[in-house]
C-alpha cells in the first residue's frame, strides 16, 4: 500500500476517523492503530506481520531482562542487539554471503557449498530493526522508560514510519502514545501541506525523472552519450532526494493528522557547503542514529586522538553503506563519504595558517558533485558498471541525447527546492489555517486527483523500501 495512491488515502480516512473517535479510549486506540499498521504492512506481504510481532516481543523481552537483572544488564543488552542484527543479517545478507562463500569454494576446487535459500527481503526491515535496537539501548542507558508490550509493538509497527522512517526514538514517541492526542488547526494545515508537497515530489518529480531519464540511461550507459550520463547523474541525485524526502514528508504529515509529532528528516541537503553539513541535513534520523549508536556508542566519537576520530568517521560511514544492502557498491558509497569526511576533518585540523577558507559557493559546488559522484555507485548494481559509466563521462563519449527539456526542468525544480525558505511549508500551513477544514480538505482532494492524473501508468515503490 503506497502513500501516493487512492487505496491508501481511503485506508487513511478510515484510520483518521477511528483515531479521533477513540482519542480517549487509551489502550483500545493503541490496539486500533496496531491493527491498522498490520493491515498496512500486510498489504505488501502478510507473512511478515509475524516478523514484526516477533521483533517487538524480542526487544520487549530484552529490555525486561536488562531491568530485572542489572548485574548482567550489559550481557542482556549485547544479546538483544545481536539478536536484532541476526534477523537483519539473515534477510539482507544471507544470499550474498552464501553466494560469495560458494564462489570461493569453487575457485579453490572444493566440492562443498552452503545451502542456497531464496530469502525474500521484508519491506522496511532495516528501519524497524534499528527502531528495536534504539529501544533496547535507550532502556539500558536510562534514556527511555520501559514500555509495555502493546506500546512497543505500536512503536515498531506504526504505519506512517514503518517502512522507510523517520527512525523515531522511543523517548520521543512513547510519551505521545500515552497521552490524549490533540490536533490544532495550524498543525492540521501544516500536515496537509507536507502531504501535498510529498505527493508532488514523489509522483511527479521523482517518478518522471526515474521513468523518463534515470532508469533508461543507468540501465544501459554504453548506449548513451556522456552528456546524457551527466544529466542522468544529476537526475538521480534529485530523484533519490525527492523520492525519499517525499516519503518522510508524507509520513510526518499523516502522523501529524493522527496527533503525533515526528521530527524533520530532511533539511535542504543539497545546499550544504561541506560534507559534514550534508549529513546534518540528509536523512536526519538515520544520521543521528549512526552518530549516537555507532560513531559515539561503538567507536567513541571525537573525544579521542585524531587518528581514532578519523577511523570512527570512516568506520561509521562504511557500516552505514553496508546497512543499505549486501553489495560492494554500497560499501564503496559509504567509504567515499567516510573518506571525504576524514579529509574535511584533517583539513580543518592542519589547514596552513593564513590560508583563506574556501568560498561558500565553491564549497557547495565541490560537495554537491562529490555527493553526486558517490550516488553513481549507490545506483549501479555492480562496481564495474559504475566505473564504466564514470569512464564514459571522463572520455566524453558522444551519442544521441534523450534528456528532454521536461526532465531537465524537473532537475531544476528539484534543485530550486534546496534554496527556498527553509520554513516555507510552515509558512504556507499558517496561511491555510484560516480556511475552514472542508476547504482545506477539498484542496487536498483536488491535489490528489491531479497527481493521480499526472503520474500516468502508476507510481513506483519508494526507493528506500528495498532497504
């Protein structure tokens, strides 16, 4: 069930009505939200609803053991985190691992192999697994109060953020589950603007760029000119931003209409003048998760020797790349970002005295193009495919041009979003709050029908569904 579809909007209208009719019903409201979330998730594959339930039970049990046996709290914490990682590892990396091991056996001439199992990747498994790890760690560190099984199951299954984030911390969402929801006119207007803008970014900009430019060019780069490859690389940078930020905007908007407040997940990342600033603007909930639970929690953060700080930066980004999937290209993508972050840190530390700082426009130009270069490895399935594409650009191979004024216009529009007022959504929401609810609802309905007409043959799944 995809957000930008009439089916989902019909589903949401029912949940919205029940949520506010049951706003004082306590646990019964939570049960309703849980059942609705299972229906939403089961629409993709009903078999994995049990995985959701089992994952919640696992993390609830681990937290209970930590609190019941403080002397062995660290051991129970380790067991809970390892169990979560084993679930994630099996679904995301088992096929890759067995393929590589069997290939190694074959190369050595050994007549042995690991059993090959066709593992289906559950939608959103990375996100709800990280949600569970956050809960266990936060309970151990005292950053979150323990939750009842019902509360934790709702936290991990809540449909607005279930399949692609934002990763909402337990200490942020659990208190909201326990209180009576409230919806102001301003919050409702801002939520509707977020949903509408998300619909446009996903169903118009991202879909058009994907179908008309990025997919055709990246699927067969040898058949396209270097100019097409450059434009398509810019196109993918805009596509993945519009696609992913659209999901976050709509998730925040739908949660807002149900009385929940989610943190902002994107903050105009392509206006960043350094890579460090980029990661303070891109997928904020994952960036902060990697910072708090890996960079600081595992590697020790920046309060240590410089070489260890650089190692922590690099290691965090490589593991962040590996989190996206079992592919050497994801590791390279993470390593490129890690290497660039290390280079920035070393330059800050050892920049010769008196050397001028890089102008903001130059910093932006370099940062954006380094991020775009790394996206090529993220997008291409194999390492040799990415290097072949980059090589074709470097040698400036000629050929026919398929990029149209329409797709170039989508790229320009997506880039223009990066440099508008950061609070444009909130401003528009405040202006709309003077309208009666029926008028805002009518505008939202017309926008949905308009997007339905513009997206033509259909809307592709969100890119981050596969992670």
